[in-house]
C-alpha cells in the first residue's frame, strides 16, 4: 500500500498542498493556511467487516477515525461530512443503528455533520455499507508526524492491538476467553490535556499497521531513529495470547482509540501524568525515545533483552480492519 | 431518497451546522463561519456505472462533481480530499487513467488534493471502484439554493440530460446515431463570470433527478413558484428522441456540467450574455421565472401551449448515474 501510494498515487497529483502540510506529508490530515489559526481537513473511507464487532460498529469507527485523525494533528474537531454508499436492500433499522453510533460520537463534542451524500449500489455490487468521511478542525498549532528530535520521549496512550484483534476474532469466530473489545473511542479530550502541557512535538494514531507502522512513519519522516522497549509497551494478555497463537505481532494490529505522542524530554512526565488522568489514558506509558542513530529505523529491545528492527508491516495483517 | 433523507437521516444528527448553512439546508455544500470570508465544504461519493462513458469517466466525474458543488455555492475551489475504495485485482493502469482524469481537472484550476485514503474490498464485495470526495472552497458571498424571489429569472446554462443519457446509452448498449456525450465539465469559470455581474440570487447544479429536481428544490426552499417554458429549455434532439422512445423525461436526467441560476430581473440579460461568452455557456437560455403563485411548485408551459406541474422525479430514472 505504501509503495502504491508513493509510486502510483502521489505522482498523479502535482498540486498537493495549500498550506504548510499537504498530501505529500502523508500525515493524518492536511493543514490549509487561513487568516486565523489553521483549518485541518482529513478524509477516510470505512469498510470494516463485520459491521458490528465487540466494542463498536462501523458508525462509531467512522466517527472516531475521523475525529482522531484531526486530534492527532492537534486540531479541535469542528465539522464532518459523510458519504454513505449502501447496498440495495440493506435493512434500514441496521443502517440507522450505525448512523446513531456515528452521530453519538459527534454530539459528544458538538461536532456538526455539515454535508452528506448517499448512493445505492445493487445487490452483488457492494457488500453492505461504506462510510466515507471528511473532517474539518481548527488547530492553534498543528502537530505533524515529522516533529521528532533526538531525545524526545515516545508515549503510547493505552494498550495496543485491541481493535485489530477484536475485529479479527469477530470475523473468524475465534474463541476468546473473557472477550476482547475494540479500543475504538474519540481521543480529543486526552489529546487536549497533553497539548495543554506544551512540549508535544509529533503525534499519530496507530491505525492500519498498528504501533509498528506509526513508529516507522514517525522515524522516517523526522529522519531519527526510535528506540522502544517491548516490556514497556502495553498489550493485553488476551491479545498477546491469540496473536502468538495465530502468528501475528500485536504491534502490527490496528488501534482506533490510541495515540503515539512524541514529547520533549523535560515535559515527558508531566504530559504522561496529564494523559493518565483521562479515562482513556490510565495505561499510558513512555515506551522509548527518539535517537540520532539508525535514522528512519525503529529498534525494539525485546523482553528477553535482545535488540532487533521493528519493521514496517508489509500490509495490515487484517484486511478491512477499518 | 428525499423522504429517506428527511425522515431517516436528518433526525439522526441534531447538530447540523457551524455557520450560516448546514446539513438541513440540503444545499450542495456547507458554509462554515470563518474570520475571513466563508469556507465552503462539500462531499460526494461517485459510483457511476460504467466507469467509462462517452465524454468522461469516473475520475473526471468525481472531480467535476465536487468542484461544481462548490461553484454553485459561489465558492472558488481551494482543495479536495479523496477516499478511494477499490476492488481487489482492479487493473492498476485503469485506476491510474481514472485518477489522471481526476487530477487533470484539479490542475486546471490549481486545486490541491490535500488528503486521501485508500481501502481495498475483496472480489465479490465491491463492483469496481468508488471515489468519495470532499471539497473545500472560499466564497466571498455564498449563493444558496433558497435565494429565489418572485420576479427572478431562471437561467439554465446549456442543454440538459446529456450526462444521464450518455451513461444510460453506454450501459444498456442503446444504438445512438451520431453519439451522445456526457456534458461533464467544471463550471467554475462560467459561474465566476455570472457572479461578477452581481444579481445572482440562487444556484444549483442539476445532477440526480435533473432539471426537474433542481427546479423543484429551488421552488420549495424559497417558497415561490417557478414557471418555465418547455420550448425554451435546451435539449439535444438525440437526447429527446431516445428519451421519448424509452419513456423517460429528459428534464429528469442528470447533468454534470450545467447550472440552474436564479437572477434579479434587472440583471438577467447581462448575466445571460456573460454566461454565453463562456465555452460551456453558448446554449444558455432564460427558461422562466419565479412567481408568487403555486409556492413550492414548478409549472411547465408545454410546447403545445398547455400547463402542467413539473413534478419532483420519484427517483433518478438511471441508477448509479454519478
């Protein structure tokens, strides 16, 4: 996918920006220059399968995904648009449930749905439902992926891989003792607490490709190495167990309610404490730091004390994860 | 669809606006209040079938549809986002051709693609390709659907129904003598010429449901009647012929490069002349006027001199038209 975007998609669009951050940054949203503050715009198409999974559904996922892309840009969400593509004969009640999930998230933050579009495709032309969103937010000071400098600490705001594993388990009917719930949730309140402390340098939500993809992108874009300690990375035991069983890394599984935040070393503990006061941030940890060595690479100190590259996942281990 | 939007979709979203025009207006885009001028945001999902048709393809259609929604709000296009959903195994070269079509339209106006997202669905889960777009534009003074007052003249900027008929003919293999081409084209330059004259009160692009739907919406939103003369409405002979043959009204067929513009009577002829100077506007006509009688209704004076309601089409006669 990364190669496809770099080699096929990007060259097709000579004009990529109307402000300090455009398409070429491959960040979570675009920053458009405006007279007052920065308007942030983002887009996502949601094709998750199954439409309902433990902890959420496509509606909640689409709303959180959009608001979270704005949040990790440092933008307070302002408005969203929704393009709905629905299979002919899809039950109206089920559609309404998903849209109520979507709307509930927006309402919590007073975010307006300001424009929409609805299309129908025939039976056999589409499997269920697609929610395509755009989000608009305002950032006093936006936070790019690329802001890391050597010495900056890396915070992850909660356990990783819950969403990916919950969807995978629901889809494949994996027997999960106790159950695994998606972490899908809107993270703006948590992010706002972190931003208020000052010292936030880089931020990203680890969705497709999980923590591994997010860290690799942040390292590459900033031209720094990132050193992380496996035993500091919060992973639920159930997630870890099943991931080992089926041979995938929980670090490559998508999250939908987490952020990876790079912060100045002098502010790291204050920011960590602020994040931990948020209901979504109780399990936040400092998992490592940016370093001068190995620019563009992520080094993992494993639980047994060895070191290896944490590679960019070749693709998400779970298709249609979001 | 209209009932579905009014009864099912709208009640689900209590917050519908962050400025003077939001979702409830069901206009072509939303206007967000900003310190300087108005930022206009719009969204569309494009599912046209077939992906290539005489005069265009899904890429050109998606770009024009998005920019035209901004244009008929009175907004100069600034930036777009693209959510791409593609069927697994879709030929890359074909995808690139569609995206080049998309990009070419943007480049003509220096419009940036500022954010994007790509998802893949399996074989049998999606028929081909969906392009979901959002557009952002800036309007000095935005033009709503609802601005008509009695006495205002109604201008249509060119022949109607070409796009709908071109797609229908391509899909069904209808034998069309001489060929019918879609009118798909970006109309901002034409709209800009009209706006420069002053006196533009209401504007809409007649896409799904064609001219009939656009006029009915404009009449209903403004609480005026609209009186139009059938013999003044430009329709290509080929389009008219086939439409009669298969029993549908060309006035209900989608256009993708036209605008319906309501203008002050004192400016009507100056605006018409300005539009006719644009390459897309040679066939522009004043087709009627807003009246006090029959509020919310459209009255058609037929070619044989009778009068009847021009009803809101129950649905687009052609599914997956855009």
